[in-house]
C-alpha cells in the first residue's frame, strides 16, 4: 500500500505543474462560463472584421484562457508584440488590452491600406496607425455584441492607443508586474497567409467584475454601482493611457419626451406650421458624382491626377437639401459662377 502513496517531492512536483497551467481555480465555474462568452465574442468580431477587410476566408480558433502574472504573460512571447489599449466606455472605464503578434498587426494594417495582407518589412507610423484602426473596429464590434449580454448597457471604446511593445513590456503598464491578468488567446488563419495569434486581456479583478455584470444581466438585476479600478497598458513602462475612471451613476428612469403637436394655420392669425420653420437655413448641395477608392489609392493621388466619377458626361446632377435628394438639374454658368438649372423635381415619397 505504501508504494502507492506519493512522496512529498512528488506532490510538490504535481502542484508546481498545476501552477504552470495558470491560476484558473481563482475563477468560479459561473464566472468562467461568462468569460467564455467574452472570449467567443472577441473571436467572432475578429473573424467578421478581418473577413470584411481581407475579402478572404478567415478562421478564428479560441484557445484556453489563462490567469497569470504580467511578468509570466510577457515571458510567453519569443518576440515583442504589438500592443493595443482601450477602455470600456460605459462600464467603469475598465481597461482592455489586445496583444497581437507584430506580423499579425502588420497583416491587418496592410488590409486597412488596401493591400493583400503581406506585411511590409519596415513599417512606419502610418502602418501602425492603420493597425490601430483595424483593431478599433474589432473592439467596437465586440463591444456592440457584449452590450446585448449586459442588459443593453451602452459600451464604446475610449482612451484608445497602441504601439509596438518595448523591452520589459506589460499588457497593463500602470499595474505592478505581479498583477494577475486573464488572457484569452485566438489563432487567426486567413486564406493564403500565415496564421498569427492575438490575446484579449483583462486584469483578473476586472474580468471577474465583467463576469458579475453579465450574470446580473441574466438574472434581470439592475447594473451595480460602478467600482473604481485602475489599469493601464504599454511597453517598457511607457504609459500610453491613464488609469482614471469615470463614475457611472445608478440607473435612472428614462422615457421619451412628450410634446404638444404643432397647431395648423387658422383663424386668429395663428401661424401655419410652415411659417414656424420658414426662416430655418438649410444646406443645398449639388452632387456631380461619386467615386469609391481605397486608402492606398487616395494616398497615391497627386497634382494632375483624375478621379473618375460614377456619372456619364451629360447626365443630370443631383440636388440635395440637408443630404436628401429633392431634384435633378444641369450645370450652367452665370457670369463667372456655376449654377444649376432644375430639370426634374423628385417626388416627395421617393426613397
């Protein structure tokens, strides 16, 4: 019987091995279930946004989330990644970090620039800015989906910033190195390109806060009072964003405003509805035509370049009032000014 018992050294070795898997035991099963939804939401947003930008088949596979210290998370990377930071505007300004392999960030940037997804060997600030814009679209899409799981709470990305990491980088630069974070990995595969990985990161405390909000929403509870938390993100101690929080007040009763209808014209000299708005200025625009160009094509424009519009020569131009088409016409010259002669009034019920 004694041969079947583990020695103290063997028990310690097993415990050390369990610690290598991360401290996921700090998250209850109920919270883990909600955080799995967060992982899936970001993976789905990454899939849909990259698919839209690339015009190719995209596959995203979520890995197992981990809970580990900032130092341990940074140590997992053989190469310094690209770091994106935002906060949950509308939910305690909880900080969010998206960590992307630099090759993946540049692939996304090239799609944003109208390319085929092949990273440039020496990216400039314009490419890093394009990568940030692509990641902002992903985060915005994910926030929209998460809002539906949070009883319609209005979420938006705020305090957005990004940069390639530096030596000694941490996902949240304003937090100590031993702060525990929740990191959810996703592998992104784009048709014809080499796969890359990205991670959605929250501090452990903030991850549990979000999971709690999601459970409350499932149970029909009103949003809890916001809690102050701190967080930041950056590389090598460079703080790309502050860790301040805005206080969100308790839920209030909101209902549509009710107004008395405008009275019609009639006896007693009362003004008609049109008289009440007759002096309001409106913007009249004559639209010669439109063109759709990629960012790279716009950047390639120079003096003398010609942009081809979607209208044929001689076609009537569109006349719009505050963005709504009301008529068609033809361009004329009056003295030294351009004008437009109306040739057709668009029916008021036209779409």
